[in-house]
C-alpha cells in the first residue's frame, strides 16, 4: 500500500490562543495531503478538475492525540482507502517532528460534475488511484 | 433538550474555487456554536479559560449533505451530548437559509489545565452544562 | 457620508499564540464590511457577481493600533471612498467592545468581468454606491 | 541586500469563488516569509518568542497585480527594510510559477514584551537581522 508523504512547516497563523495549532487546520492539511497523493500517483487534481470533476467531501473524521506547535515541521502521510465507482476514501496520519502521531483521520468523497451532480470517477483516474493504492 | 442556535452570514473568504463554502469552515462554525451554547447556558468560555481550563478537541466528525453558498445566512444548532467528569460531547446541525440540513457533526473534548494535562470539568461548569442539556 | 456598521463576535479560531486576534483576520472582516455596505446600499454583492462582475482587490492597507481579543464583539464601520469608472475604494474603522479604535484600513478595487478583464462598474451599481456615499 | 526565498504550494483551501487565491492568504504567506528570513538569518522566531518578545504587526500594505492559482507553487522573496531600536520593516515580492510578480507588500512591526508593551529589539536579534540585511 503506497503512502504519499509531505512535510508541512507549521505557520504562526495556524496557532490559536491555547498556544497550539488550531484543530481546523488539520482539515486543510489533509486536503494538501490528498492533493499531493494524486500528484504522486500521476493524476494532478488540477487535471481532474479541468476534466470537469471534483471530489466533494461528504464525510470527515479526525482523532486528535497530541498538539502540533509553531516552529516544528509536521509530516502528513496519506493513503487511498475504499475506492468505488463514485466514491473514494482517503486516510491520514499526521506525525510531529519527533515522529510521534499527532492525529489520524479520514475523508470520504463523492465524485461530482461541474453541476455538482454525482458522477462516476473517470476510468483513467480510478485506474491510476487503484494502481497507487496497490503499489 | 435545550438547543443553542446562532446565525452565521457566509463570508466570501469562506468560499473556494468550487464556488461553495470550503468544508474546513464548518469546523470553525462548530466552535462558534459551542461557544454560543456555553454563553447561553450562563458560563462564557472566557470564564472557563480564565479559570485555567480548556476543552481541547479530541475528536471531530462531520457529515456534509448540501453545499453552503456565499450570500446566504446559515443557522447552526448546537446541543450538549455525553457529559462525563473529564469529557464533553457537542452535537451540531447546520441548516441553510431555506431550512434544509447542510451538515451534521459532533466534537469530543477533554478538559485540560493550563499545562495541557487532563483535568476534571470544574463542578460549577459541569452543573451549568448539565442543566442546559436537561432544560 | 453614510457608514455601514456590522458587529463581529470574535471567533476563538481567529486568535493566535500571542493570545490575540491574528492580523490576517482583519482582512477577512474588511471584506465582510464592504459586503454589508453593498447590501445596506441596496445592491447585494451576489447581484453584482450574478451580473458578471467582481471587485478584485488591487491594494490593501491596514494600521493596527490595539489588539482584539476572543470573547469580545468588535464593530466594523465601512465607508465608500473614491469612486471612479472602473475603481472603487473602501475605508474601514474597527472598534473594540469598549469603543476604542483597534485598526483602520482601506482597500482599492478594480471592477473586472468573468474573464478577469478590467471593466466599467455597471451604471446602476455605481449610482447606488454614489448615493450611499452621499447619503 | 540578502533575500530569503521560500516556495509555497498553493492550497485548494486558499482559493475563493472567483477561482483564484483569496487575497487574505498573502498576509499569511508574508508571515511565513519573515519567519523563514529569521531562520535563514540564524535567529529562529521561536527563539525570539522564547526570549519573551514578539514582533507585533503595526502596519500592512499589499499591492495585488496578478492572481495566484491552485496548482501552482508560488515563490515569496522577503527582505529586511528599516531596522530601528524598537521597530522593523519587512518587504515582500511574490512571484508566480512563471516568474511574474503577483504581488508586493510590506509590514511594519513593533517589538513587544510578553505584557504587550513596547520593547527594544534584543541586541543579538538586531545584530543578526542587520547582518542579514547587509549580506
């Protein structure tokens, strides 16, 4: 099972008055993770969008274990989960600079067309993502 | 079961290139919802924080049903779920201007002290939240 | 000179590790201010956008005087500045709950069409904004 | 005059319904730019903060020339401007993936202590930033 990994330098703007990264930023980081996975797999998300499709988020789940801090560079590892004709799941593990897991999560997506109607994941996209998942 | 309700005018900055509200903003709105609930219940979050405690988010779950758009004012309804000695759960229902449910979700929180150690929810805070939940 | 005024409850997510509102949020609040001004003037921004135009930001200036804090509701007052055939300027004063000025600023905008080309501000829009400015 | 340069992959969450990067994100990128400059100069911002000081933003100015898009990696170049006993100015040039200038800007900062009172920039910090500026 192939893993896509990116490093994210924590921005000061991502912190909150508790002195740690605000939990909403993990959702934005997860998106950066799946965008990087698609690029790694060989099908940039801009190509999918240019083809008239989007992976609309239908469900989100995050477990927060340890806080992330400004000044560290965190690592996000993203994998492909269930892949169906119109749906795809991504899984995420976020690690701190010391390697400890800070959070885990997953997102479920429905493939939609430009009119926001449910659509089949284009065959070439599905093939590339399936191949990445099995790599 | 008492419900705290707030209206949120969608900001243009909250939209994304799909022309709808970016899904990460729901997480920020949920936070505004539970802050409003605590104020409605009679125990502003600033008082809890001034007392040396925070409700750190340990888990987050969102189901997205319909998109929210710039130009509408959405309504967020927040309720208290499970309330334990050190943990509290909030539930959320987000409705569009036309009344349809856009999303549902929940967050789990651990009470922590200023050193980020697990702590009991202060008795007066727990009492007020329990009373609100049973109202 | 008419002033459009809105109240903004500070969100916890808008704070940073200095314990105050992060300065980038003022830029988002200013946008909410000019959107409210257009609605007050009688020409909602969604109508302008539906007509195929946008007021692209070409310049931004903010002076920060005092910090804003979570737990307070700030007040933003927005006015129309220079209004030319293709450009418009907005001015902003942000006040804290105690009435003291927290920040002042201005934004300059170029009217663009859907292809992002410079365009004349539609006559009815210009008339409404001019009338508001002179009210 | 030394320049600190960082690459920033545009996040989808940073776009808005105009299909381009929302202008508020440039403010967050500028912050990442000056944080990188301080690290390049040899005085990480976390060290300055750990020493009890912050560079509070007192003024911000941005000129927007061309839009940035999701799918490109932009380059931000940051330099030190005026450096006084209690104040520092940073200048920014943001370039698109094709090398064209997307935006320029500057921020002015006042050195403050933990109680948010004006303070002298610590001598070692000032020396390191001066040396970087003259490099």
